[in-house]
C-alpha cells in the first residue's frame, strides 16, 4: 500500500494550526490569571525553552524516517512494551479531543447560536472533521494549505485594526510574582502547547512528508510562527484590555474585536476571530482524530485506518457531550486532569525513547545524530 504524503508547506500549515488551536482564544486569560501583566512575555520564553523538545522530535524522525510512531516504539521497546506505550499515546489525542470540541461548542453557542441545541453543533462540527480524516491525510494537508492565506490574512487584519489601542503602561510593574510562579507558568505552557502537539505530530512526521529534509525545516518554522502568533494574541490582550479585564474574559479576542471602530465604517471585527478559531480547531481535531485512528490501526495490525475514523469520531462526540457538563468541568480537565496524560506520554515516553535509542545505536556503532534525514527517502531503515 502506497504511503500517502503531503508537502512540507502543507505540513507547516498543520503544525501552525495544531499548535495554536483553542489557545488563540483561551491562552491570554489562562496566563493572566497566573502571572497577571507578566503574561505577555511567557510565550517568548516558552518558545526558546520548548525548542529542544522540537529538536528531540526531529531526532526521532531521523532515527525512524519511514516508520509510524507505534513502529518506532516497538523497535525501541519490543513488540509488547512498544504496543503498551502505543496505547498510552493513543489516550492523549483521544481524550484531549472531547475537551477542545466542548470548548468550541460553548464558544459558538455563547456568541452565535444561542438557541441551537449543543448536540446539533457538536455533532455537525465533528461530522465534518470525521469526513476529512476518512479521506486521509492528503486531503487534510491540501485543505490546510488552501486555508492558510485566509488564516494569516484574518490574523494580520485583526491585529492592524486593534494595535492603535495598545497601552504599554499595562505591562508595568514587571516581575511582581514569585519566581516559582513564572517557572510553573512556563512549564504549563510548554506542556500544554509544545510537548502535547509535537509528540502527536510524530504520527505523520516525517513518514508522510514528501521531502524529509524540508519537513524538518517546516516543523521548526511552523513551531516558531505558531508561538509568535500566540505571543501577539497575549500581548494585544494585556496591552489593550489590561490584565484585570483579561483575567475575566474567557474569549479575549471577541472583546478586542468589539473595540474596533474606525470612522464608523469598520467596526466589530469579532467575526474574524470566529473564522480564525474555526479553521484552527478544525485542523487540530482532524489531527487528533487521525492520530487516534491511525495509531489504533497500527496497534491491532490493520492497514486501512480510514474506517476507524467514524467510530472514534462518534466516541469523541459522545464524550464531549457527556463528560463536560459545564466550563468548570472543562477547566478542571485542562488544568488538572490532562496532566495525568501529558506527564507520562509527552515526557516519560520520549525520555525513555531517547535513552533506549542512544544505547542501541551506540551498540550498533550507528551515529546518534544522522546527518541527513532526506537520504532516508530512498533507503530502507534497518532495525536498531
């Protein structure tokens, strides 16, 4: 069976969408509630401190350029332990997707479809995502590339119109919190934004990218662009709304959009936020569902993973409507429950992969850091 592939540009778009997602709306409030006016520089520091994790993902990709993530695990840990680690990994996208779906449903019910039953909105949106995943990664890749211009244009247009209200006095005084608070905030962002999504992207990186050398550049550039977009979002929220108002505004972007008023002609640009949020969450959930169905197929030995997108899409929809009764339940999972998934899956498993891989490659007299990932396009990888 031919491996479906996407271009490096399409992969870059997927990285941006997956990394941003719901954080474009919720991150300013989250950070402001922890470190107040210092929230604006947290994304920049997290960008730097999270970069080694991105390099670690690239290293795994060079070790196993033509393997799926589950196969990577079985090569390193053996068949049984590798599949057990694969099952643990499977829980990360599968249990994270209902949270994001619920957050999106509450968002559009609050601002657009107040009288529409939540089950209709949830099921309709997830149905579109499921169809995309059923059509496989090539369709998702093409769609991400086609919508990237709309996404970037909407972000830039919105930023240009609200930047006139920036007040840097909101940034002072700086560093008024305990050092431990800043450390915890940076670790939180690295865990929720960087580690979770980089490890999930191993499902298709670099196996499903046409040029594996360019795939590495696309991963790095996509990561940097996504973090800068998050920085812009947080900076504008803090400097325009102020830290106190940002703390209580769950959807800060809409509050910013309502402030736009230029000569009575251009005003209330919150609809652009809806476009941005819809696009990013669609691709985030598509990658979550793709990672779930594809990894499960790998674990049980099924070649055709597309039909699995339907039952998993239904399960995610049901979990979204039954496990989250309110935004309080949603918040509890985001800040507490999800950590039980992130720590073992996004930190412990990669650490064990790194240690085991280094030992096996050293015993086999293979270089720890292969020079060129692109060479693997035409070469068969042998077991460690």
